[in-house]
C-alpha cells in the first residue's frame, strides 16, 4: 500500500510531489496499488556501486530493479498477503537520475517523460517481466505500451516504452 | 557435463550473467568467484559481516582443520571463507551444519521481514517491522529492523535456537541492523549469506541520428 519515494541525490532538481502523483497513477493502472513498492532517486556514484557489485557491469545505468518475489508467470501476483500489519512487498527500484538527464540531453527528450517511462519499466520488472529474449521483449513492450497509453491520456505526457533486447 | 551442471547451479543462484563472464576460467576458480560477490562488504563500510566471517574462520580452524595437514595460507583462507562440499557435514557444537536453523532476512526499503526456519526450511517464527508496531514508511527504517530482530530473537531462543545460519535478501536499510540485533540478543551467526536476486536493468538504445 505504501509507496516509498526518496530523493537521495542533489545533482538534479526534482519535483517530488509531481513525480509521486504520477507514480501513483501508474500504480493504479497496473493494479499494484495494494502492495508495497519503493522508488529511489540516487546519484551516479551510488548506482555505479550497485551495478558493479550486483551485476558485475561497469559504469552507471538508468534503472536497477531489485525484485523480492520470485514470479514464474509474468504479471501474476500471489494473492495471499502476509498478515494484517504487513502488505506484500514487491521490491526496490533505483534510478540513476544524472545518467537519465544526460541521456535526455543527448537525445533531446523531456526529462520528466523519460523518468515516468523508466519507473513504469522498473515496475514491470518487479512483477516478473523480463527482456532477455526477443519474445519476452515484445511482450514487455506491448504491456508497457498499453499502460503508458492510458497514462498519457490521463495526464497529457507523451511516454513511450523503453525498448532493448538483452541486458 | 560438470560445466552444464555448474551453469544450472549458477542460474539457480541468480548469477548467470556472472557465469557467462567467467566461462573461460577453470571450474574451481569459477565456483570461488561466484561466492565471492561480497555485496555486504561493498555497500557497508563498518560491516559486521567482515567481523563474523573472521570469527567463523577462527571457529572453523578450531573445529574443522585437522592439525597434521599444513595448508597454504591463501588456500586455507579461501576454503574457510566460502562453503565447500565438506561444509555440510561440518560439526558446530555437535550439530551438523546443514541441520542448523536458518534465519532469513528480507530487507526492502518498505519493510524488513525476518523468519526463523529449521534446517529443512519449515518456519518456526516470523517477525517483521510491521508486527512490532511501526507503520507505513517508518517500517523500512533501520531502527524498525533492529526492533524486529530483537523481538524475533526472543521467540527463537524460546524455541532453542542459539546457533544459526543467516541469509540476507534485498538491499534495504535494515539488512545490517537486523543482523546486529540478532547478535545483540544472543544468537550466534555461524554463516552469513547474501541471497539478493540479480537485479534487472533497463537501458535504452541509442537513438538513430536524423540526417
């Protein structure tokens, strides 16, 4: 139920209130507003550390999603909650804010639009979607596209799903 | 054959990216490197994981190492740091290693959930930051994790758990305070394992240049 939204960096100025509102809309569209997720905006240094220690990949990246649940079938959440006090937790998403902004500048995109698309991408990873093979990627882009389309209608953004095969 | 078995093992551990990187190295080296992703130490400077690993090394040298075998120092360190085939039958205070109870710590930024299970994996007791009385976003703090750990340790000690293996999953702020809380209330950690799942990445392709 709770959305933990934290800005742990000072490099890029963010409108956290607006991001929180938009994130909640995406959660409602994806029907994961009954479970716990967290979105954290971190610095380049921090995301490089995470990338190195958990993925053995060098350099910063735009988003890292740490799922807690092991979901065999993408999109199916386990229905049983733990107990009254605890909700089901999906996991954490780390966003490399400075990296995203650099990408936006070089591509000429709007920063807020890309952030919302990235958050949606991270949420889809948390509920079991992956893009390691061509087929998985097509499915993921399709689902993400439909979510982002209805999100665009509600808010007036022009988000497009992230597209890439492999890791 | 052995290679394919190892590959499946690595996949089970969620480290297949790492496995691909290390395909050329020899089998023994690869196993050691897989265990060597010591994320606990990377993220935390004053890590009690280091201390407990050191303690574990000392304990094992007392228990496991036969006195007449002279191992080279380097090899011995590696073997005592990472589990081997003999680890499962190792005796710790008269109990086999694989029959020791396990404490699972699931730490996210939203909540910290700690569960004690017996050696087979059947749960004995569970406690989380939510059940201790913290609410909403405060569940994810390190203080909440420590409180949950202390109240779980009471339950565990009532059930006769004193030595335990600890498995940590996730990178919440509560992962180290939970271990600290357990140790403070009298549970001795025999081993600490990082069970964090391989994270997903979502990098974007380069946009094609318009001419």
